[in-house]
C-alpha cells in the first residue's frame, strides 16, 4: 500500500547541488583594480602633458635668447594683385 508523507514543520528545504554555498563578492571581484589602474593612467597622462609644456617653454626661452631677446616676428602675408578686367583676344 502507498503511503503519503506527512508534513514536518522543522525540516528546511534546499535546492539540490547548492548545499553550503557561501557567496562573498567584494570590490575586487567587480573590477576595483581596473578603476585604480585607470586613475593611475590619468595621473601619468597629466604628468606627460606637464612635461611636454615645460619642454616647449624651455625651447621658446632658448630661441628668444638666441635672437637677442627679440620676440619672433610673424610672417608678413603675401599680397597678390587681382585684375578684375581681362582683355580677351
């Protein structure tokens, strides 16, 4: 004869194959190292920009020293004469 199991209130059910799983996800698991690396990269790029502008300033100072302290003159524009009337033959 078939028997039907009786309900027991003190038994906790759990899914199969998931007994005693502990999930402990921290910032490292979600890419915190990538964020720190990007921050360090931005600091490096800032330092590079500062260095490039310092080199440019030193070159300009050296060029002014070579020119005797005179500022570099801008090039004068070339003027061309445009004829509005042409004689066709």
